């Protein structure tokens, strides 16, 4: 796995990091981790896309170090408000296959199909199965629900990330 991907995996839950490495080994081709843990402000910037005026979107993006986007790019990219996705709790990553040194975003390509077929064998659930907004590059531990609930958000606010992880270990066996 390349250095950029390794850096993006550095601050996600240890079991998920292990599964990401196992995943690439199982696939037999290189993947890039395009997103790991997201801050709440970063998630807010993504959530604003396609919902807010371009100036506001670009202001939010600038606040988290992202380049501005054009009006044509101001499209919905997530349905998860801050705190409503696993990225903010370091329990999700987005991955894409590398073809000839570049990310292949063609989700119809056989490498994407291989990723989706093999993810469960290393304990990963994938967002491509989301009914209303399929998220092909999104992977998270299969033990946990597809999205955090109010209790998760409460635990995070009151006690932080480590306590969220401990609560998920108690509830779902995520260790």
C-alpha cells in the first residue's frame, strides 16, 4: 500500500486498519485509501456540497484545507451530516483500485466488482449496498450498523472517540 494510503489509515480504528491491509492482500491489486477519518468540519464541508450556495461551500472547504470547487462540481456527495457517518469516528475508509498508477473510478470495472465481492471475507461491509445512495468506495466493519445512532453521538460528545470504540466493542464485539 502506498505511503498516502498508509497515512490515511494511521488514525482509524486498529481493527479496521488491519482489515484494510488484509483486503489489499486478498485482492491482489493495489488500492488507494482515498479517505480515512474525517473531522466533523470536513464532513460539514462535504455535506454542504449540492445543498448550499457555492460561496458557502467553498468557504467551508477552505476552512478544512480543500481546494474550491466549481458550480458544476457543487453536487451532493454524501447524505451523512456531521456525526451521522462512521468516518468521523475513525470507523470507515474509502478505497479505490489503482490501474496503471491512477485511481480507476469506473465502478463497472472488474476490479471494483472484485472489491465488493471480497470485502466480506475480511470483515468489511460496503456502502455500495446502501439502498438510497450507494457509496461504492465506502467500507466499514461488518459488525456495526451502517450508520451511527443517537447513542453513538452522545457517547462521543460526552466521553470521546475511545469510549465510542469501547461501546461498540461491548455492543457488537468490535475489538
